[in-house]
């Protein structure tokens, strides 16, 4: 029987985009609504602000994530094309380069040369992509996947404070939005940390602290603007 292992590094691509999107969705939407609420806006205006923030934020996250990850993918393709050309021009030199990498990792010269020879005979470009450039199938850039994950997770995150603002009303609305949003963020930080193999408590505290700071600053500015107007 083949021993199958599942490593957390296989989750890095979608996990990073999903956590970033959901966290940003909650923080930015809740902060927007708190800022408007602090300026003494009506509940309908607060909801309109939240909906606009959800749509604009999801589109912005998708576009930004696609562009940034696509830039990474373009850089990887350019490096692979250059490596392919170098292999065609000087295969022996590339073999020595790969051998030196394995020697640096602890193999003796003879074994390193043997490993480099066999790997290059099997897949020369793949061997250099992994061991020289650090490019692998697990960690390579996937722009479409990252964009969709970011947009969807942002929308889900933004929907949470929006739902609270729909159900709550009156002078307690800002407290409901901020309180429930911090609870959502703490849970998100804990789940993300556990999924990545880190401490759930540390992840929850880290996300909650910085999110509370962001919402507090936005609410403070909204209150000052409202008082000035």
C-alpha cells in the first residue's frame, strides 16, 4: 500500500486568497457602515453603504488578485523559458549547476552528480524548476483560482455585517455591527490558523486586534466628519 500524506502547503494558494478576502470583506464593510453610522446616517443609508462596499470590494479583490497572481505566473513562465534556453545551449553546465545545488544540500559530489544526471534524464526542466527556481505544481500561481476565491470569500465576509445591520436597528446598531464583526473575525482567524497548522488562539487574537483598530479609526473619522458637517 502506498503511504499517502497530505501537507498543508497544498492549501497555501486558495487558503491565502480565501482568508484575505473574507477578512477584508468583514473589516472593510463593517468599517464603512460604522463610519457612516458614526456620522448619524439613517439605517437605510448604512445598508446602501454596506451593499455598495460589498459589490465594489468583491470586484476590486477579484481584479487585484488576478493581476497580482498573473504577474507572478508571467514571471514564472519567463524564468522557465530562460531555463529551457539555457538547457538547450549548455546542458552540461546546467547539470553542474544542479549538482552544486545538491552538494549544498548535503550530498557528496558523486551522489549529487548521479542524482542530477538521472533527474535531468527524466525531466531536465522540471528538475531545474523545482530545485533551482523553486517552482512546483503545488505552489505555482493560479490567477483564476485566486481571483474567484478572493471575490467569493469577500462577498461572504461582507454579507455577515450586512445581515446584522439588516436585523438590528436603533442607537445600538453600531455596537451590534462592531461586536458581531469582531466575533466573526475571531472565528475566521482561529479557523484559518488551525487550517494552516498554527495556534487558533494566536490567529484569533491577531485578526481581532488589528480589525478592531481599523474599525475604531474609521468610526472616529466618521464621527468627526459628521460633527463638522
